[in-house]
C-alpha cells in the first residue's frame, strides 16, 4: 500500500472539514437582493391590479347608466391587463432569482469539490487493495492501522459536514424546478395578456365611438386642440391653454338657462335670480393612481441633465405596457406632441389637470370621459419612459402625494 495514502487521507479530511482548498473570489449578494426586490414589487403590483379589477367589475355590475357601466368595464379589463403584465414580471423575477441563487450555489459547491475529489480518490485506492495483501506488505499494516484510526475519528465529522452538502444539492434541484415553473407561469401569463389585450382594444374602440356619437362637437373640439398644440411654444403653454378652455367651458355650463315666457301676458313678471355660484372646491381627484407599473426613474423636482427641474415623475415601462388614466375626468387633448411622443391631457374637477406623455398607441379621443383606471393606450414597443404630471391651477404638484 502506498505510504503516502494515510497522509493524503488525513490532509483531504482536514480540507473537507474546513481548510480552504482553492482561493475563490468573494460571493456577491447584491444581484440576488435586487432580484428579490423586483419579485416583491411585481407581486405587489399584481395584487393591486387584481384588487382594482375586482372593485371595478363590481362597480360595473352595479351601474345602471350605460356610459358609466362601459367605462367601468373598460377600466376593469385594463386592470386585468396590468395584472397579467405584473404576472409576467413576477415570473421573470422568479426566474432571475433562481438563476442567481443557483450560480451562487455552484460557486459554493466548487469550493468543496477539490477536497471531495481527493478523499474519493484516496478511499477508492484503499478499497482496491484487499486487506490480506496489505498485511503482507512491509509497513502496510502500520499504515492501515493509522488510516483506520484517522477514518474512525473523522467519519462522524465527515457525515456532519457533508449533510450541508446534501442539503445544497437538494436546493439545486429545487431551484431547477422553480425555474421550470416560472417559465410555465410566464407562458400562461403571456397567453392571458394577449387575450385580454384583444378584448380591451375592441372595448376601447366601442367606447370611442360612443363618446363621438354622444358629443356632436367632439371633432371640432379635437381640431381646436390640435390647433392649440401647434400654436403652443412648449408643453407648459399647451396645458395652460387647455386649462383655460376647460375653465371657460365649466363657467358656461354653470350659466342659468333662458327665463320661460309667462303664460298670461298680463301676469306680473317674476324676477328670476340666477343662482350664485358656490366657491370652487380645491379637492384633488377622489382616486388617483400611477398610469403604468414600473420603477420611478426620475422623481418630482429632480434636476435633469439640462438643469431643469422635473415637473412630474418618470416611470420605466415594460414594452407595450398598458397605460391607464390616473383619475376621473375629461380628455382635453390626445395626440402626438413634438418630443414627447403621444400625450394625453385629462381635465379633472376643481382645476386639477393630469398630463401623461410617452405613449405609442392611443385608445382615447378628445372629449371622452374617463374614470380612474380607464385605458389610455400602450407604452412604446421598446422599453421607455412614461411621464406623469399633476397640476392644480396650473402649478405642478407631486403626484405621489395624492396616490390613493
């Protein structure tokens, strides 16, 4: 028997029990933590969209007015679309998390591989020589007794240490199963998303047609909005002009109607006093939400590269993500605007205005009434930013302060 065998066995066992075999780069945990945060965020978005969809479906079932029912149904379907999008994001985050955890586990197992290989080779060499032949070789019996003593004292420790290794191998198999399930869930969510998007496109088109039929002057108003967009120097001026037009429209609507002619010409005229308008309230929209699910890439008031302060927030949207109306109101502008893609301006009650930019496809028209969660359109095909601005009386305010 090889005289080096006891030495090899002893050193190999020592390495297995804790001595470093090969210098390894330190394991980084930042990527795993980022994947966990992305998974938590996607699951929260999924829960929020599901709850909003259920609430809107109940509202649509209770609605008696056809237009209100249609808006609630469209908003509910848009919420279901966002729920499916969040499901895809959650599956992708689960897949990334499983992949990164498996890579960390592979590094951990690689550090243990060298002492395990040495121990296996030593044990195989020992088992290949019969005990009777080892006893006939000079010095082999002493080496065998020494090796046996080493093994008897360390085998319990080997079992204890390798139990963690067995657990790591089980974890590796579980991570592979998790990755396969995440892929299956993503495919299912993609199929649901495709089906619900088709339903939403059809429903949004019906809503636009109903809005156009209900408002005979909608085309003229849309034309005026386009003229204002061409005349405005920048986006701030466009929003200001639309706010002024919306305020004028509200004041005209509050004017009293014509006084009816008395039936008896000789009857005394009764002076009709027009109702005094109540002071305008300043309450923000009762329900306000983000137009698209995504990470906030620029906060309110942050300085841009040009030094200009952000008048709103920017959200990183998934490709072709569903964009919804943040609050209830009336569409004052919907169309392309130079440098901002397709934009939507929504006039809320009490002098509040919302501006959403960065859309590629629009599902609303000027003059259309929307509710919180109504579909506005889709984000760009490539990953991009959708911006949200909320103004009160023309002054930008932080939209995050009014989410509810």
